[in-house]
């Protein structure tokens, strides 16, 4: 049965996870995902849908767009938005623990207490690190692809198997921004590879630039798939706009002019 008291931290973390991965237009009670997680965290679908709208009302993207009809946010909503955007990596770990809490009823970091240092098996350390990395990558992908409505922001391709949540600042270059969806673009596999290799970039106004290495190509495929987008504006995301500092880094360090 749904709880009548205030939202717990674990419930809010699940709501924030859903906000990051569900497009804004699907914050409604007929969404099966909202129904599933509402039951999981002990809230009604309408309460969870309203909470997602509350979160949207503190999202700078929606504030800047002047959208109307959003519900009022609480102090806890605002504080958690700051927590999330200040440290995406830690926040992703907290979300993982919240999911574990609703699966087991026990906070993951309290499940067994502090292990005895003399009994630790360091051979499993890499396994744990890799598992956390996979969770973070999945959260990043979900947030980025959701922000762009499941379409490549350059070509409009909307086939999930052909979409990549592409990092603007490479994974290896900035460890603190790996899970930040503002460091991501939803691209087709072709445009992801071209972006990663510096053959295309974005200006601050989100228009596409093509490298001079491709400008004089007479290949018909390249003309259609890449060169045709020179100077065109990408599809703007519904949330998590690409950070201008990340775009500038890519132009300076990755793009081949």
C-alpha cells in the first residue's frame, strides 16, 4: 500500500533515476515503467508521476524554456538536484544502492558491516570496479538517449541498436564527468565514430562543423551521411543540454579542423 508520509531518500533517488531516463512527455500514470516502480517503492503511480514533474521544475532546461504546468518542487527535490549535478559519479552509486534497498530491504553499505581487512579478497576488486562501471555506463546511456528522445541528434536515426551515448570529453580524459549526461550526445554509430575521431564537432550554438579532411570528398555516401549536415543545428535535447565547456574541449583537443 502507498505510504502517506514524506518521501524517503531512497524513494527520491529512484524518482531521480526515472527522471533521467524517461522522456518528459511520458511522465504519466499509463506509463508501465512508472507503474512498476511506484509499486516497488510504495507510492501510487500518480504520486510518482507528480514527483517527476516536481523534479522537472528544478531542471534549468525547463526553467529556461518557460514551460508551464509543472508542479512545485520541495526543498528535498532542490537539494537532491544540486547533489546530483555536483557529483554524477557518486550520485549514480547512490541510485544503485537505492535499487538494492528496495530489492532487499537493507541498505547495501550496511548489509554486512565493515569487513575484516585481514579477510579481504583483493582478487575481486577489479570485478567490483567493473560492475560499478557497467552500472554507470548504463545510467549515462539511458539519460543521454532519453534526453534526445531516442534519436540521433544529427541524423534523426531512431533505431535503438544504431544509437550510442557518445561522450563529448572522452572517457579517458575526464574521470569526474563520465556519468554526466551533459557530457553526452545521442548519435548514430557512424556519427559517434566521426565525432570521436574529430571529423565532426559542434559549435556553442549546436551547429555541426565538418573537418576539412572530408570537405572535398567526392564520395556520395559521405556527402549524404556527413557533409550534408555542415552548418545545420542538431536536434536540441529536452533536458541535459551539452555543456559549452565540454564542447569547447572537444573542438580544441579532438576536432581536426
